[in-house]
C-alpha cells in the first residue's frame, strides 16, 4: 500500500511567519511534496491576513465546514491514502467521517504540542501551584490521549512530551513518532558562516518575539514589562527591548513606552532580519508546551537567548544552553545583563546554538525517518491496527457519540432558517 494522495485537515491555515506551528506545518508539507505526493489542505478556519498561499506551492486548498455532511462527499471523492489531523480537536471533529468514508486511509495526528500539558501548566500557574496529576489528567488529557489512540500514528514535537505520554499515560511506542522541528542544515551552515563575520558591537538591544494570540507569549510580555525589563534597563540605560509578534491587541500596543526603552513593534515583516540585528533574545516563558520556534530562530540567527526551564524544554540543550536558563526576574535580568556585556561568552553561546540545531533538528535525518515510519505503518496497517485494540474500542464508542452529536447539530442548523422565518 503506497501513499500518493494526502489530505491535511488544519486547525488554522498555515502562517509560517506568525507562529512556530505554522513553520512546522510548512516543513511537513514540503517534506511530503518532495515524495511526489499530491497534497490537499482543508480547514474550517477563516483565512488570516498572514496566511501562506498554498496554491503557489502546488497544494490544493479546500474550505470545509464543521458538523456538515458536505465533508463526506469531499473526502469520498478525494480518497486520500493519508489523512493528517492538525491538533486533536480536528480528529475529534472529522476523524469519524474519515474512518467511515476512507477506512483504509492512514490516520496521522500532528499534536503540535500537548494541549493537555499546556493547559495544566496554565491552570497551575494561575493557582500558584505545581502541576499535579489531577490537573494533568483532566478532561483535556482524556480527549487528547483518546485521539492519539484513535490514530495510527501521532507526531510528537518534544522529547519531554514523548516521555510523558509513554511514562504517565502508558501510550505504546508504536503509536508515537518523535518529530521535532525539521531545519535545513545547509542553510544553517551558511548562516553560521555569515554570522561569524558579525561584529558583536554592531548588534544592539534585546528582542522578544511571539504571536500575541498565544497566551504564554502574552504572559511573557507582561512579565517583562512589570518585573524583568526594569532590572535590565537600570543596569543598561541605553538598551532597548523590541517586542515583535503577529496580531498585537490594543492592550499590548498600550504597553509601548519609548522613555523606558520598551518598544512594542508588532508584526515583523522579516523575523530573521530583526532577530539577527539584536544582541540577545528574551523568552521568559512561565507556562506552555512543545518546542519554542523563537528559540530555534534565535540559534539560527546567531542570537544567544535567555529563557526559562519551560522555554528550553525538549530542545536537547539544557546542559549546554546557547545563553542563559533562569526562572526568576532577578536571575533572568542578571543573566541577560552579563551576556549582553561580555563578547567572549556571547560568542561561545552563539556557536553553541549552531551545535544544538545540527544535533537535534537536522532535516536530512528527521525527514527520511518520518517518511520511512509512515510507509511502514501504511504497508502494515491491518496488523498495526490489530495491535491497537484500545484505539479500535475508542473508535467504536467515542466516534458513535461524536457522529450523533454532529448529525444533530447539522439537522438543527438546517432547521434554524425555517424557524426564524416563521418568527418573522
């Protein structure tokens, strides 16, 4: 059983210049296209202003609707060999339809990050407590892990999250595949050569970057404003912090204060360029999950970073981080100030970043490993599914309830226009 036609069901339309998730999705699409596979990207989401034009890449675009049987005709006609669900919520919504109309399609879940872990950490942060099993294994985890079982393979971006699924949730290895950022190492090596020509003194100021719609990023901006930046600024009164990110809300732009050197700049047309112009990247993340694209971008651009344990998690470099890892405002500020002022240490951290990228995110290794795994599962799909009885059981029971709910919602929506007309 080969793979020729692929359907990707996206939670959002890809925006690789807005988020790490968008960049990661683009790397998967590019990898699939290099195999000669025919790709269709479908999503129920509205198209954002920074959406990538997939048609220009040779990828068909197809809007779809939630709780609507029009999807059944669409997928039956397309008859994909592989269906990739972007986040578990899309598997919940469309998985039963895929199973019903294309039962032999290989079902793959791209988790992006473990939403249950991110949610548990956010709740723990708000309650000022550690993450407990009660928080971690709540409703969202039950939904997410069930989706993992119902799929034939799930892509896990972080080594930490891979271990968590194996150890805390007892998900078997044959359902999981570690798939971190896949970066073009040749470009990394070219960039490294260019960055070696950088003059440390020509780089100025600090940068913080991240999509404002992502709650951990917004929280980091608030923490910088209230507790961290004042400490840095008092020691470096000429330094500035440039805050970039897609979709800045008014509450973010209102934080802009030139006299404090706290500059909220919003959307960056060319993120690598602004990253390469900064001396230090600040990413004080207090909760979240997955891998942090901003930190990989910083390494690629030769910009040492100051982050937290949460920020560095899963990047494969905690013991030799290309910058500083700290978790309190005082320690973050002290690390940032010292790194900003010392050329030799800054250079060492810059070089260390390239090593991290080559050792952990090499597309030339990760890409073929993923393709090999997909083809193996596809060719042995019957035996693979027989070994996953829990997934088969969940498919039978959970998707029946999801199917009936979706059909009820669709019938209700079809009935509403006539009811409204009667009221008039």
